[in-house]
């Protein structure tokens, strides 16, 4: 009986294992031997924040295997430093792919926060002709050729009939019934129509968005969405939303008020989910063009997060709220957990003291010169008051170890950034070195914090004194509440 139960358990575990790995991606790339490759997807259609959905270690022979569990088609990418390879993932796929030969980032590119890697579609060796990884790159090539034709043709000479002719010519080459591809084609063609001869967005919106499914995982849908619903809360002529009193929804700090106003527009009235996404897009655009007070936009975002009926909208609203308040003094600092030279974890949220954060690159002369001054700061303030962490940004962790071998007198946490470019974006690192100060409650208290050459010691001493006064007043208020 026990033997039968064990066999049953093994079968259940095997079934779960198979289900959890419903996509496999394999290949051989010997130039990446020893590296860990990551596959990402966008976790937020607005901010383009990414998340890792699978990792693979390339063995010494160059072989690698990814195992991924998804339930719908998604566009993913592999970050290869100099390159970014895009790949379409469909449930229950088994793909064999080819990667370009590894290249190291040049020093000037490592120091350039605006460096953009070369984008390409990952080559698939075993994909059939109707696979998205074959269809979409071929389609895009033909579409871009057509777009070039339009751009070099006078608007007055390019009519709807000529656009339709181009669309038919391209469509005839793709008889597939793959719904994802059909949607991709339709939304791409809608952008072509808008580019070629439409002067108003209204027709496009009513045809492609009103009372239709929201397809956040389809890049063609999202490209058109971002174009059609740009600055929707501005109330100006560039907005596709023509209702009045949009401003009152923002100044009421109420998602429900704003939604009621927007849904009076017939283009949105029949699509509750679309309206929520349009509001999110409008809040995001408005936050970065300084049209409304930022605290009002944050309040509406928080209201949306609490009151929306849609789980995915709530998640994006929460992410948006965090982004709006990120790096704002008085709000929680972006969290991270990184390993030091000894393999110990430095976890920001567990410090409970002042934390002086430095982003350091060994190729920056300024960073190297100020590093020596960090040693002096470490000796002047006790570790129970000030924790220091230097985040070492380099292509390889071995570079950090080599640097520390030349600087054995570092008695604070030096951690490698682990190739986490999202961390650099979280802290908006544009130059090296960059400095931040976090208070014992985990909130950012200085952004930027003074560098070691900017009278750090007296400024930090003043900060400690202010903190003691703040804590004393806080304790007095708590004692007063208890007496009541």
C-alpha cells in the first residue's frame, strides 16, 4: 500500500513538473560559457519595468536550457549586454535558438546611462513557417518597407485606396489563422492608416478599441494604444477624449469621479477595463509633464488601486504609485538585496539605521578618487549610527574582487550589482559615483546625498541631530496619546 502511495506521489510530482515547464528553450552559445542568461518580460505596460521569468546557466560546452511556465502568448527578451534578443513565447513550445557571439560592453558604454543595446529577433532553428518567431519578423520587414514608401510620398498623393492596396499585398503573404498574429497585423495596419491619411484619432479609436478586448501582451496593440491615448487627461486638442471637466476628477483626488467623467465619452462608455487602462496612461503622462500637482496624481492613483474592479489594473496602479513616490524624500527607498565579497547578503530593509549608498564604477576617475574619502567617513561615524554600502557596477563580479584586493582596508559592505539594470533604473543612476541617504525607517532622506567632497561630515552630523529631535517629538506625541 505504501509503495502504491509513493508511486502516486511521484506521478503527481512528475505531472506538476511537466506543467510548470510548458515551454523549453535550448541552444548552444559557447562564447557565453559560465554565464547566467535571463529571459525577461515587461511587468508593466506603462513603465516598461521588467521581470525575470527564467534563468539558464551556460555550461562549459555552451549548452543552455530555459524552462518557462506561461498561460498566454507573450513577447520576451534575452538581455545579452550589447544585444537584446526578442522572442515570442507561446504555451507548450519547444524552441531551439541561436544567439550572437558574445561581445563585452566598451568602457564608455558602461559609463553611459543612455546606452541602448542592439535589438534583434532571436533566430529559431526548429520553428515552423506559422510560428510567431517566423511570421512577425517577416511581416515587420515588409511593413517597414511600406512605411518608408509612405514617408517619401506626399500626403496629398497617398489615398486610402493606395494604403489598402499595400495592406492587401502584405496580407496575402500571410494566410495564417494564428489569432495573435492576426491581431498584431490588424493593429499594425491601423497605425499605418493613421500615419498615411488619417488626421483624427477618433475613427481609429472607435474601430480598434471601443468594445474590443484589451491586448496588453500584443506589442502592436500597445504601440497604437500609446499613440491614440497620449496625454488623455490634458483636455487639449491632442487628446482623443473630448469630455469636459476632466480637471475636476484630478482635483477631487478621486478615481471614481474621474472614471465617471471619462465614461461619458462614447468611445469608452462600453469598455470598463479599457477605461481603467486609459486612466492609468493619463496619470502616467500627466505626472511627467507637470500639468497637475504631483500629490493629486498620486492620490488618484492610490484611489484607483483601492477601487478598481480589475486585479491586473490594481497591480499596475500599485507599481505606478511606487514609481511616482520612488526617490522622493520621505518615501521608502527602492529595496535591494545584494551579496558582498564574502557571499553575505546586504539587505537594505533590514538595516534600521542610516544607510549611505554609493553607486560605484571602477572606470570613473571621480569614483576612484572619492572612494579613498569613503574610508575616512567610515572611521568617523560608528557603525551603529551609519551603515555604508558601495554598489559596485561592472560587467563581471571578478572586477570587484580585483579592486578589493588592491584596497584591503575597506571595512564596510561592498556589493556587486549582479547585472541588475533595473536597480540602476530604480535609483535613476546617470553618473558614477551617485550617492543616496536612507533613514532608519527605510525612507529616502537625501537625494542626492552629499559626496565625500561636499562637506559630508558636518551635513550628516546635522542630519543626526535633526533625527534625534524628530524622534523626541514623535515619542512625546505617543506619550500624549497614552495619557488621553
